[in-house]
């Protein structure tokens, strides 16, 4: 089998079942790699090394070679914005550096019950509002595959940890590409479920999120295989009575094949030729797998990224920055002001509500098209991973141009859809409650792509 740091969930568990590895050895090898390389990568910002080793040893003593849960023996990284008992939850801000959490939040509870071994918290940018991972508290996270380039954001720490072999799976959140963008940039898989599929409940005293978070943000896994994505998603998904936005629905059976639409420039996105070639490659693979793939069958979606930016930007500029802006690192605050300041609709409530009404109209148009083409393949970012300073004090005009490169990202959030990022910069998007269809198509593509291995550090 591959080295423990490069193994999938099933490979780790097969080795435990065969007596080739103990859970304690699996955790030890990951911690050794973290100790050797995290000083450069900065993916983990807080570790619970002794606790994870103790939990692994206890599981070895209790279960031996018997696998006791779907995530038994598997090392996990968790985004700092999700509470882990005994660790801080900071939003990347120095002002929150003492906010140690007393209890796990729901997703972490579900991971633990399935046997996951939580290694620690992963880096995020301030307020998780950036496609780069730089914060005033943690500093900069770099891409394990090229240290001169960004790991993406805002779940950049988790993506870096998985790509570097620091963790088998990471847990992130996606309000505007924050799982899919770093997964794409770091050359791994990242899955954003559709709205309501993964209940979110934090038993600690934390500030409540706004309506856009409830509608557009979802918790999901990052991993080096679609199989690991699926296993983890099956563990964390599900309704909880403390999250009224979560829904108890049965999954749709995944069809053996289906109709797939190609989204290329319908959002107005500016795409590098390399990204278009990857999109063509995925279309060819799905065709070979029995799917019917068609171009130019989707409606005009150029307003979708703008409407997303109007809603998110208005909340950031009119609510968040006036109350917490002084605590945000300068480059993060300026990034918000320059990019979202170009789209926010001001203090007029009717204009803000108008953006939500336009969202509903656009959503209806797209969902009608998805009745004939229930899957969509599209780029994630319009370019490969850029340099570390790609969004640093670039000015309003360049910030708007950056959004133009990212216009294939936020329409998925705007319409609350599930999306799977592939390691080649492309995503597969499906209808709500059709996560199985998305993952089935992802598995079909994965069979034709090279295995995702950890970076050579």
C-alpha cells in the first residue's frame, strides 16, 4: 500500500485490518510529516497532537484490527471556523485568539462518532472572505505543489493539509468557492453539498451568521479521491433539529448515465486556454463513460456572479466591516472594500431585496434548463493557481477583473447547488438533493485521471 500519509481511507483501514499499521502509527506518521514541513506550508495553525495520539491508542486497544466505523483510524483536518473542543475558533482574527471552544460542533461530533481522528485546526483568511489564505493571526498558507503560489481560500489550510499529506481528509465550508477553489488550486477533490444537506449547529456561544450564509454556505470534505469524499459526506450529512435550514430528504439514485451541459462563457467568465482544455478533457471522458454532453444549452447567467456579489458585498460592507473591520488584516479589509465595494447596493433595503428577487428569477431559469441537463461541467477558477500576492492591494479595477476570472464559481452558491471540484480545475454541478449524481459522475471522471498523490515536499 502507499505510505500512510498518501493513503486513502480504505487503504488505511485495510492496513489496520491486516495488522500492517496501528491507528497510533497512522497518526504518528502524519504528525512527523507535519513537524517536518508545516513550518513552510502553514496548513495547520493549531494541533492536538497528544490528544490525537491518545485517541488513536485508545481505539487500538478497544478495537484492534477490527474497523469500528467508516472513518476509523483516519486523520482529519478541520477548518478554523468550525469548533473543535479545546481549540480556538478565531475567524483568523487576532482579537479572537483566546476563544477556546468547550464543545465540538455538530459536524465534528459526527466525524468523531465515525472514528475520525482530529489532528487540529486548518488556516483560514480573515472572516473566510478571500480566495487566498492570509490572516492577521496565522500569516500566509502556501500551495504544497508550488510554494510561490496560493493554496486558495478560504479553506486553503485544509486543501494544503490534504495535498501535503498532513491529513487524509479536510473539512471546509463553501460560501463562494471556499472548498472548490482551494481544492482546484492544490490539485485535489473538494465537495460542496447542496443547501440543507449538512446540518450546521454549534453548541458554543458564537455569533449567528446572516441569511446569505444559511442559503449559500455548506460544509463539505476535501480529499485525494472521490471515494474519500463520498465516505466522509455520508458521515456528516443529515438533518438536525437545531438547524431549521437542514432537510431530511432521501438521496436520489444516481443514474448510470445522463445528459450533461457544458458551462463555458455563460457567466461571462474569462478563462485561460489551459482551463478550457481541461474542460474539454472532462467532456470527452464523460462522453466515453456514456453521458450525453452538450454545449450551448444553458441560459445566459452573466448576472448570477454579480447578484451573488451584490448580496454578499452588501452584507460585508454594510454590516460586517462597520463592526469588525478594525480587527481584519489590512490586505483582507482592502480586498473586501475593493472587490465587494464595487458591487454592494448601498443602504437602500429595497435594492438589497431586489437582488434576492433577481436571484430567484435566475434560479428558475437555470433549474428549467437542468430538467433536460441535470449535470453541468464548468471551470472552477478561470486560471491555474496564481501567485501568493494575486489579490493583495490590487485596486478596484483589478479586483473586478479578478472576479471576472472567477465568475464560474459563485453561481453554484447563489443557486444553492452541489458541486464537486476535480483536481484539474473543473467542477461537476448537479441539482439540489442530487449529490449522488454529482459524485457518480465524479467517480467516472476519476477513473480516467491520474491518482492524486501528495506533494513532494
